[in-house]
C-alpha cells in the first residue's frame, strides 16, 4: 500500500520564521504602522515541498498583468490589509505561500490567507521588481517595502535628486557607501498599488537595490532577509542623523568625497558613477 509522505510542520519552516520575525521587528521600529508595508520572498520548490503538497491548490487568483518571467515560481508574501504586528501570532491568516502558474497570468494559493484574504495590493510592484532584480542578480530573493520614518521625513527636507540624496546619506554614516554603493533610486510621487508605480520601481531596480517613494516609504531588494532588512536599516539610520541635524548650516565637518572614495577602495566596492567628485 502506498501511503502519503508526511510533511513537516509549515510553521517550523525557516522562511515562515523569517517572515514572522522580520514583520514583527519592522513593526517595533515603527516602520509598518497599521497595515503599512509588505514583503515577498522567492522560494525554491524543494524548500516548499518539504512542508506542502505543491499540487494541492486552495484558490486561484488572477494577476493584474502577466508575469511570464516568474512562471512556476513560489513566493511567501504578506497579506493585503494585514497588520505586521499580528503576523508573528497569526501567520496562517496574515501570510500566504503562492505559486505563479505556467502562463504567468494567475497565482495559486497553496497555504495561508485562511480567512479568505489576498496577497498584498503592492504585488504588482513586488513581482516587477523581482523580475528586474533576477536579471542582474541570480541569487536575488527578497523585496521589502516599509515606511521607514526618517527616510520619509528626509523626502520633505532634501532635494529629490538621486545623486545629491545618495551623497548626503553616504556622508551621514561611514558604512553607507559600503552597504549601498549602487546609490538610491527615487521616483516622483505616484499613487501606490498600480501597475504604473510597479513598472517605474522595477526600472529603478535594474540599477539600485533601494528605491524611494517620496512621502511614502522605501523598497529594498536582497538575497536574504537579513541583507535586505540591513540595507534599509542603514539608509534609515543615515536619514535619522540628517533629520536630527535638521539645519545644514549647523554642519561643521563631514566625510569628504576623497574620504568616501578611500572607503570604497578599502572595502572593494564601486560607488555609482557621477556622485563623487575626485
């Protein structure tokens, strides 16, 4: 007699644990108030199949646009309208594991969203950004969006020129040019949750792992949850220092372009061209 293979407890899966911890920590930092923010995490089939029957589909949901490049790929994503503070204690209703179908026109819900909820409304931006990042980094896995407080504040106080904004962040903390030498991409203000903002974000993701939505929040991309969290965390710390200073006339000294260049050379990173003047 052939018996079904016993699957491991999905709540013990490393990727579920990472989502639970990351969302809770983001909420504690005040970056994901109410139902603000969203995360999507690209998974391998062998990771998912340890815990789920990948052929057992709970629901099929149409996508707003085709994503043929992500056909048959798996993701764990946060839910629409879900509060990050609740994910840790209620993952089955606040998270979901989905698979993009073979056509790229639909997603299959394999686990989660048990209360009938859906994936984040920012899924278009996430999927487009995953596509863009996978073209430049085969190891890419995470897209994270949150409302980092001081980054948002800085968008009211600073010119929204990418080179100028990036250089200011680099000058606020010694580690910044090492952590994000590829600079920060900046969009004009746009209505969120649309295909248009998703495409514009993805266009920026071709060259940047950080993309800023002025007066709204930030998108980060990375190969691991820690890397992506730390990327945003570093930019936010620099923005916090900038907002604490408040008045640039108070600045008596800063990290010079020559010193930033020396930092980049010491840590073997290549700063985005056109920002430093050496």
